[in-house]
C-alpha cells in the first residue's frame, strides 16, 4: 500500500464515522435548544426571587439567589396542594373509564364477527383529532344551562336544568370530555397489539372448545397487558398535566377557580402574580413527581406483568 493511499483511507474512515452525527445533528440541536435549555432555565429560575435589603422605609427589593424558598412556599401553599387532590379525584374517575372503554372497543373490533372495522376504528378515533380546547368548548356549551339541549329537554319535561358544573357532578363532566377524546387513541394502541397476536393461538383455543368470551378474558387481555400498561401510563401523565379542559370551562363555571389544578396555579403565579420563581419551582416539583411516579408504575408492572426478576 502506497503512502498516499493511507491518508485517503483514514479520511474515508473519518467520513463514515461522522456520517451518523450529520444525520443526528439536527435532532440533537433541537433536543438541546427546546428541551434541555428550557429545563435548565426553569431550574435556574426556581432558585431565584426577590428579597428585601436595607430594612425600613429605605429598603429595596433585589432579585437574586434565595435557595429553596420558592419550593418551600409552593409545597406549603394550600391551594396548590388542593389542586393535586382535585386531580386525584378526576383521575380516579377518568382513567378507569377511558382504559376500560378503549379495551372494550378493541376487543369488540377484534372479534371474528366484527363488521366495518375500518369505519368503526376511524369513527372511534376521530374525537381524538379534535383539539382539547375545541372539545372543551363543545362540551361546555352542552353543559351550560342556557345552551344545553339536555337541560332544555329536562325543563320541557317539567324538571330543572342539570347541574353539570356543580360538585360532585363537575368531576364527571370533566371526565366525560376525557372519555370522549381519549378512548380512540388508547383503543388504537390496544387494537394494534391485539392484531399482532398469532391467529394460531385463537384457532387452538377454539378447537379446545373455548368461547370468544373465554378467549378474550384468558388469552387476549393477558397478552395485551403491556399495551394496557403503556396506555395507563400515558393516562396518568396526561392527568397530572390536566389543564386545558378546566381552563377553557372556567369562564362558564363559577365552581372552577383560576388555581383549580396545579398547572392552573402555576400559570396564575407566573403570568398574573409575576412570581416566576415560585411558578418555576412548582413546575420542577411537578415534573420530577411525574417522572418518579412513571418510573414507579413501570417498575411495579415490570416485575409483575413482564416477568422481570431482580
């Protein structure tokens, strides 16, 4: 091999090694700019705030490092903590309903006697394509006593307007919006998992005399448990990020305050009370809590569902 060929070969090797980075480079840059940098800036803001220097009439407020004060204020704020209680009540209603309906529809569409499955899948999935704000407005006008056709029929029958925005019905009204818009997405995930199961398993079960109900309960549901866990995890994360529905319905319902859920409290502190440090601290707490809860859920089901041992 000539001395001239060695540098050429080295340049080719370097070029091949750099090729993956050229393709991944734009994604890495976007990841850093729009995820890591905002997260880092939020953490930075969470440790900063204003404090009074030079007491008395001549004191002035100075922006600077205040340690964990923002976290202490957020975690001792009664309204912020109450928002988690409301999210817990809402999630205990919406998550089982959404996952249960998604599983039911997926099982029905996967039965041999199912007809027009493509049309049915599209119809069930279609509400998910409607933005959350639009869906909340649509249902909000159906709930509002002055515009609700349901309340109109109730009044015509001699009754009164239905209290969709009163407690505890409010939680079910909000859960209904999640049910209407979230079933389709979760159904698609579970249905796709069902379609990946080999048909030979079903044929063997039918030869043994198993009914379609037995196949669904004893074969299909256990085999799609990973998909159910995945959709459940998405639902938990979405519940902790619950914001657009109550924020959109707030002008229509006097039972929903401006700090009704944690994200609404964070928005109020950041843009209404000009407390960026407190809002950043609450955001970091919520993000870390969501991450830890997701890891605990995955860990729990990994050991019991996926069969991983220590």
